[in-house]
C-alpha cells in the first residue's frame, strides 16, 4: 500500500503534464486558426494580385472563359505561356464564368485545397502511427502553422490543388500498403489529377512505384506502366490536336536558365522556416523507418531530389518548397511517434528526446511571426496596388493596344495579356521565339500605351534578370519611338505614349 503512493503521485503528475501539453497545443492551434482566418479575409478583400504568376494564371483563365483557348502558339500573339497542365485553369475559368472575380476564384480553389491537405495529413499520420492522435494533432498543427503553406494556400496558383491530389494519391497507396485495401486505382487516379494540375508532380507516383518495386515488382510494373501510358495518351492527344502547343507551353517554355543564387535563396528560407523540423525528422529517422514509416521518408527523399533539380531556375519562388515541407511535417510526426515523444514528455523523463520540444516550439513561433508579417505585407501591398490602379486607369482607358510589364494592371483593367514580358524576354534570349512581330509593332507605335518597370532612358545595369521587361533591342525601340508621360514612384511604374502623342 505504501509503495503505491509514489505510483499514484507519478500518475497524477503525468496527468498534470499532459493537461499542460494539451493547453499549449490548443493555444498554438488557436494561433494557427487566427492565421488561417486572417489569410482567408485577405484573399476575399484583396482586389489585386499577391504574386506575378497569379496574374498570369488569372489572365489565361479569363481568356479561356471568354475565347475558349488556353495554350497559344509561342510565335504569335498573345505572347503568353500557359505554364501548367489544365485542371486549375478549367476550374478557375468555370468559377469566373459563374461571376466570381478571377483572383477570388483561384484563391478559393487554393484555400479549399489547403484545408483538404490538412485533413489528409491528419489521416496519414493516424494511419502510419496506428492511431496516435497526439502525433496527428501535432502534424496537422505544424501544417496549419506553416507560413509557407498558408501563404501559397491563399494564392490563385496551381500548387495547393496539385499538392492535395498528390497527397491524396499517397494516402490511397498507404491504405493499400498498411491495411491491404484495394485502393491502388484510386492512387493512380489522384496521381493523374496531380500531374494534370501541375506537370512537375512526379515525386508521388515515383515514390509509389519505388515502394511497390521492393514489395511486389509485378504490381509496380503494372502501376507504373499503366499510369505512364495513360498520361502519355492524355498528353499526346491534345498536343497533336493543338499542333504541339500543349507541350511547347508546359515543357519547353518552362526550361529557364538555372541560377546558383536562386538555390541559395531557397535554402536560406528552408532553413529559417523548416530547419527545426529537419532536426526532429533526422533525430527519429531510424526508429521511424523501423516502425513502418519508410514510405514517408522515401517520398520525402524523392520530393527533395525533385526540388533540387527544378527549384534553382530563374523565376522560381517559394512554392517549389511546398511538397518537401509537407513531407517533412509527416516525417517529423512519424519520428515523434517512433521516439515515444509524448509519453516520455508526459512522464517528465530526463532524456534527449523530450528536448525536441524546443525545435517544435521554435518552428511554431517562427512561422506564426512570418505569417503575421506576410498578412501585414499583403495588406499594405493591396493598398499600394489600389492607388496604382487608380492612377493607371485613365492611361489605359483609350481602348488601344497595351504592352505592360505590370501584369496585375492588365488583369484588372483589360482582362487579357498580349505580351507576358518576363517569359517573352527569356524565350527571345533562348532563341525559341521570333522577336520581330513585337519589335515591329513597337517601332510603328502600334501600342497606344506601354507600361514598364524601368526608365528606358536611365537603365540600371545591375537590374535583376527576373525583372519583368523586354529584350534590350526592343527597349531601345521604346526609347526611340515613345515618350515617358508619367512615373508612379511606388512601386516604380513608367508609362509611355507614342512620340507626338496629344494629351487632348
């Protein structure tokens, strides 16, 4: 009876510690929820773009809704690239035709997809941990707190929807691998949807093939060959019908030059925002694999490999880190389960495992801070953009042709894009398209207005290669045949009219 007293005291202390853990998890969950609500309010309120590619996607979806065309010949007007496979464009165009603004339509698709990602993360952690709900809670909380996922989950781009489909495909494979359920066809279907939302979503089907290969090679061959054959038919058929425009837009136009500085930018942000998760996942990788989490780490490895291959190109942004970040969260959750992190923490055990509370707390705090900063930046950026649009509106209201490096202005005021200047310049520099038609139109003053992000009479030789501008020869044509009529200091917009233009 006497010996039972310490056990009862220990049990009581353990319950108290567990209660404190729950309170802390609830507190961070509330903070994450507030971040989601703030981003949701911002996506509904903002009338202007959050990113440059969001403008291009919106413009192409609007043109699809009106004209029924999507993938254009790169050597003819409009000189714009539909850089992704069609699922997102079709959904956004459909909502636009129903009356939603293009930006709002795209953002709602991404936001709902982001919420779906949180649900699938919960289910994957529960599946691989055998029902460890604390680890599932932690995994979902890490995802909902991730500034990267919140930021790109509220932008009208393809990434969140593609990631949802890829994660759903892996979940269906996991049901097959862990429980023996007959869900491989569902996995193939979702993988196909992911690919036709964003063509670089290859890490998921590749990981499924590799995992099947070491388990059942015949099934792996059937899965891989069947999926590849179906994808090839669905790519080559529309490509033939469009005379090669589908592949030229989604493949060749995306082969931009690589930049070592771009890779350093990616790595710096990854270490800042996800470095603590790397530590947690690395600490538990061996026991997690032994506990049945091998599939998650294989997927993570292939996602990181894909990131290293495609992320360093000019024009890439932080959205290239989304898939590897999601997999890192899943692997960190599996590592916590395999290390028995929560039980040891509740029992106040003196072991290095309980010290993992520190990197987890650092991740949550750092990402909450980044999220707050992101919302503030978007709020101030939207106010600035509204002022800019008000100043640009009179200059673009004459009904004439417009060449603009400010894509947001084209979406807001014209609803179409005739020259996507950044990708156009990159393709001209790569000798993939003929610059003569646009040069000729500039020289003949066929554009009633040209909007650039630089003063053609005082160019900055150190300007970034990622600035949205025209090839040097065409900038010279603008200088010779156009005159600067107004400068909007913030964010640095220069408006040009043909020489001899009469303000009356």
